[in-house]
């Protein structure tokens, strides 16, 4: 707890997804400090902006994690040593989305600190809250496992796993790529690059961004392999510079040709 004459609060702001200037963060940045100011004479702010709320308990070691954030770890330590009287957030999930919340709870118990939430009171010490956190962590871990299995399966079958590049779009099943409105422009850009035309000149001539053209040259073979139709894949590979292709000699390369993909 802070000294006897001055009370102090810690305001924590975080959103899992969205824009840094999105409505949710704007609301948190207004109302969380307001509540902290109502509860204490002074307050500090930890504003993570858009940042994951999951920890090593439901994420892999190399993934972005809230327990790998120095601001959070330092804040928890200050709570543990009694620097604050209150920890304030929009709700308890802003502090952590999984059982890492127990670190906040232990620190608050050690420092005699109370929690306060804009969205309403939550009994963070109740058995119901603990069970809910444990269940949410287990569910999220299972969701992640299934999602990774699905991604691996799509990759093995050369399915496309991200936003389609300019010139291509998803087929009706959202599995493979098909030609879109600017496909011929992409083919022209690849052919121009194969002829030694500079990226800037290609961009000026085609209206494609330089970055989009460079990514096409760098990844044309992967993108061709994820095309549903062999004819589309051939056009891309035949137009591309020789040094962008690894061993292509006119053979079938599309995801669904020759029974290779599925």
C-alpha cells in the first residue's frame, strides 16, 4: 500500500485486436484514468495499446505474450511491493486473458492492493472466477491446437493461408487461388521484370505498387502452387524472371493439377 498521506492507483489499458486509435482504446483511455483519479490522489498508467492478453500458459514460447512484456512484469512487481492502493482496468480480462491473472492476484494480495473495474465489480478471489479462468485457458489452448492443425493441413495441400495477393482471389471454397481482375496486369509486371525493367518503371506502367511487384517476384512460385488451375499457374511462372523460379521447366505446378494437392 502507498504511504499513509497519499493514495495511488495503477491504470492498465489494453486491447487484444484492432487499431491503436480504435473506439475501444479511446474509451479505455478516457474512463480507466477517470476511475483511477476517483479512487486515488495520483495514478500511473500502463498503456499497452493493442497487445495480446495471453501468456505462456496458452501460447508457445516464441509467440507474443503478455508475460513477456517488461511493462507488465514491472507493474506487477510494483503492485507486489505495495506501491499502489488500487489496480484499475476496464475489466479483469484487460490484465490477462488466461490464468496469468493469478500473478496479478498474488501480487495484489502481497501488497494489500484492491482491484477496480470500469465495467463493474468482479470478485477476483472467488472460486467461480478461478474456475472460469482455468476453463477459458483450456478452451483457448485447444482452439490454438486445432487452428494450427488446420493451418498445417492447408499448407500440406498447398492451400492459401492469408490474404490473397493482388491479381488473385480465393475460390468459392476459400481454399485455393484463382485469377482476379488484375491478374493480367500482374503477368505483365512479371514479364517486364524478366526483361530487366526496373521496379519503378514497372510500377509506373502497371499501376501496381513497387512493394507488390517485389513480393510477386519473391514469392511467385509459392503463389503459383496455391492456384487452383494449372493454366493460371503456368502463366505466372512462364512470365516470371528465371531467378525467381526454382527448377520450373513447364511442368504442372498448380495445387490441384495431377492429383498432387489432395
